[in-house]
C-alpha cells in the first residue's frame, strides 16, 4: 500500500480482496498518514475512523518549552 505505481496497484487488487485492503488501511499502524489519506479517498472511508488518524501518540510536541 505504501509504495508502487499503477502496475503494483493492479497486482494488489488481483492478489487481495478489496475488503482485506480496506481492513489494512483502517487498522495499520505502519503506513504513513499520506498513504492512509490516499486510500481513504479511493475507498471513500472517513479517515478519522482509521487507526492512523485516531492514535493519541500523533500529538506534536513543542521541542522548546
């Protein structure tokens, strides 16, 4: 999901059912927010329902207090 182009996406859809790909998008902690956003737009998933965008650890800490 993270890397590749059109050929790799075609292969992805031939190897895995759409439901499995959506499940990975929803539950993975390993793919980047940018990639999650792309797949959410493709599958019409609310990105706020994904683990990537609901993790509390995504807080940005100010390095200079």
